[in-house]
């Protein structure tokens, strides 16, 4: 047989495959057609048996023509199957897609309820002329305790209460009060700051979290009296809990203030009658406060004969729980369950 004739035959076979495959409607039909060309008894396979009978010098050229024809058919079969699948997929989508359905709204992040309440608290004081001051969460023993007039044997310094990094040297601040010290060391009076931030204690139960948030306040100037403290805090409580909220100042003790007072508001749940929330007392403790102890002023180089000041500190979590009645456990505030957080959109 003439080698050129075989090469022509192969061309025609591949052309014929192209023509036939385009008319087929299923993958099986395409595979059957492919087998009738390339399978064991396929036309090309049968033709290939002649290859051995050809004179040696033409075998190479004819062999290449075989490979090309097989390649063409394999590619054409693959393309035809891809085309079918794509066509089926788009027909399926045409049948099953409803382009008139509304889209899915992207999920929006929200501010955490603690953050919202902390911003509200800070805003009230900023509107009264306070600046915002920040301090580090890793604090020295000296600023967290020493300069705040805590005696060496004060129970707060116990390993039970404080998360020490290096005992007696560095720790996770147990309150925001060290920001008072940092601010007074940094600049002379008049000073009027609030310091919001995270604080840490070795506590973990339904009403205590090992990390929680406080807002500290400090005002130092000439002629500052307890009346100023009372006026500022009453104005603050009215802004946060409503104008008719009743409050009381109860004598207390803190190492860094003298005199000291804790401030209670009338229970927002029972209005003073006594209930579970207020443990039957009718009052809720909201914050600690007092006149800056002269000893603390001296310790940061401020003359207590010339300057006086007041300070206060409040727990943001406590206020958030009162603000959003129904938060039963402080843990809910720190678990960050999106379903819980979703309830506080603003
Ligand atoms: N640092 C106190 C605490 O964490 C709260 C406090 C009480 C802060 C009285 C003050 C203050 O500034 O005057 O319990």
C-alpha cells in the first residue's frame, strides 16, 4: 500500500470523526464513536496493522500521521464532551435560577456592648471638659499599688487577687487608677482626665471575669472640693441612667483617696423596694470615688497645700449589665457569641 494513501485516509477519517461528533447528543454516543475509531476494532486501529508491512523508510512519516490523527480524535471527543456538559449546566441554571430573588445582604460587624457603653461613658465626661488618657495594661507594682498608697501588706497585693508577671515588680494592672499616677507625673495641674481600659484580676465566676473594663477619672486643681466631685458624678449618673435617677454617697475606704465614698443608684429594677438584682437592699453600687489623698499628691511631686483633687473609678461591665437588663451573666459579655452580640446593634 502506498504510504501517502494511508496518510490521506487518516486525514479523511479524522475529518469524518469531526463531522459526526458534532451531531451527537450524549456523552455515551461520543465515547462509542471514539471507540469505533480508536478502539480494539476501530478503523484507525485496523489501519495501523498495515504499518508493519510498509517499507522501513516511510514508517516514520506514516507513524507520525497516525499519532496526529489519534490526537485530533481524542481532543475532538474531549471538547465535544466538555461542550455537552457546559450546555447541560447552563440549561439547568436557566431552568432553576430565579434572577428576581433578592440578594443576600453581607453580614455587618458590630461594636461590642462593652465598647458601646464605654464610649457613652467617656462621651459624657468629654462633654464636661475631661481629656482621655490611656495607660499600659502591663503595669509596675509601683504605679499599680505603691504610689497609690497601698501598704505593702494590703490584701490586693496578694497572689490570690493579682496576676503578677514578676512578683513585686510587674503585673497586669488590677485597676485603671495607675493612669492617675502616670498623668500626674507627666504634667502639672490643672489635670482633668478620664482613662478607660481593660483591667485584670484572679477572679472567674458568673459575676466576675478575669478581664474586665473600668473608666477612671481624675481632676486636680486649686480649690477642688468634694462638692465638685458630687456635682460631676450626679451629672454623669443623670446622663447615663436618666434625669430622675436617685443616688447616694456612702462612706468607704480606698488607700488613695481620703475621704472616700462609694456611689449607689436606686435599683433600676425594683425602684428601691428590694429585689434579686439589688440583693434586697434597694440600691446598686456603681462606682468608687474620693478626694485624692495628700500623700498620693506628694508622691508625684504635687504640693497638697496648693492643690486638691478628686478621683473616681467605675466598672463598665456593671453599667452595661444594668443598661441592658437581661444580661444575666457577665460571661455572656466575653464569650463573643455572634447571636448575643447581634442583639446590641445600634
Ligand atoms: N480603683 C478602684 C477599684 O478598682 C476603684 C476606685 C475607687 C477608683 C475610688 C478611684 C477612686 O479613682 O477614687 O476598685
